[in-house]
């Protein structure tokens, strides 16, 4: 089975919610796992038959899709999707205020254990540089230096070849326009749907209905959906116990015990002492600086996708969690 549609990203923008809306629809089949990264990993690292088996057989299903967030930033993905899945594939993009996405993606790497990015935010994101071109150039220089000094962990991403560092390009991955333009060189605009994280916050049913209509699914199903539970991110809680339980090797040892005999109260207690959902806010000067850096780019993106993105230029924090 080949996908008939793909949620291409953006990372940390709401792809989990879109995946959930579609996984709930009786006429749609979503890949398991959510993010196979089939078209973004190097060919030697993927198995076509295994990828096709990730879509379950369901009588009457009309739409088959997946939601790998590496597809937007990895430069060869659009070409491979067209070559292997065909020119008729429909593409869904959900875009988040780039300033929020930058900080959320950074926190995502900070909460991983073992630690994946040992840098401070101002070290990883050179927002003081002034222009977007300058910020992107300096980000690339700093990332290359961090790789040399082993300040970032590339090990989990070796299957992405020379795009191995894509997870750490916080600013570059938030410049959506060139990423979308790569897809538009291979697919017509009519086969692309552009949603925003703001759509999911203010009218999630409307966003789900728009998604269903775009994929020729019954939009009436939206009335049966329950309000999605937000997948709130967490950081390791300060202190020795939290740090200990945040390491994967420790979690993997504890999990079987909890699954066999642990009560819900015990599981909740372990999660509570190991992690926190309280994040330090992005510093006001960094937020304001990044808003200024992205102002012109946001206008160009708005024109490309036909959406009003003026709210993204607000300097007041909306929501940069997880």
C-alpha cells in the first residue's frame, strides 16, 4: 500500500493532532508508526515492503497517510515522494509561529535523555545577529562547531545521511517558505492544504473538518470527535531522582515492572517525580529579536500560502510549550 496523502510537517506544530483526527476517521488509515521517515532517510536505511505494511488493510478505506515531520526540512523528500508515491499524493502542512516553533524544538532536544543538545538557547540560536540571512549563516557555523565538539548527539539520526543534523537546525527548519516551495516544484498547489497551529487552538473542529474535506472524507465525522488531549511535553525534573529516571536505560528497566503490577497511582508518581511540564519562558529580548528577524519572511510566506499570518508578528508570548 502506498500513501495517498502525507502530513509533511512542521515538527512541533500540531502533526500529532492531525494524525489523531485522521486515525479516528473510519475511512482513513494512518501508518503505524506515525513517523516512518521513509522518504527522508537514505534508501539503504529503509525497507519498502515494511513501509507498505505499516498501512493496515481496512475494507472501504479511501485515504492512507502518515505524518513524518522530517519531510519538510530534508531537501530530497519532495522528489522521492513524487517518484515513489506518485504525482497524485496530497500534502498537508501545519505551520506554527516560527518563534514558538524554534523554542519548542530546542526544548524537545533538551528534554531527551541522554542529553542531545548540551548548548544554551542563546548559543544554539543566534537571534542577536539581526537579519534572517545572518541568523541562518551563524546557526550553521555554530552547529558545525557543536558537532565537532560533540555538544550535540547525532547518533540517533545517522539514517538521514548528510541531513543527519536536521533536528538541530532550529531556525532553518522554521523558515517554511523554501521548504514548501520545494514541494510546489513537484506537486500542484491544489494538492496542498495549509493549516496553522492557531487553527488547532481556536477552532480544532473546523480544522479537522477542513482536513477531512481536503482528503474527500466525510466532514460530518468531526461531530463524533472528542476534544483532543494535548500531548504536553515534559522536561527532566531537577534533582538526582528526576535525572536518574529520565535516562532511557533506567526507564526501560522500570517500565516492565510498572506494566505488570504497577498501579495507575504508582505510574503517575514516577512520571511526576521524573519530569515537569513547567518550562522556563523564552526570554523577552530573544522573543522580540526573533519576531523582528522573521517579520519579512512571514509576509512572504503568507502570500505564498494565502493565509493571514500577522498574529505571528506579536512580541507577546502566545504559547511556546511542547
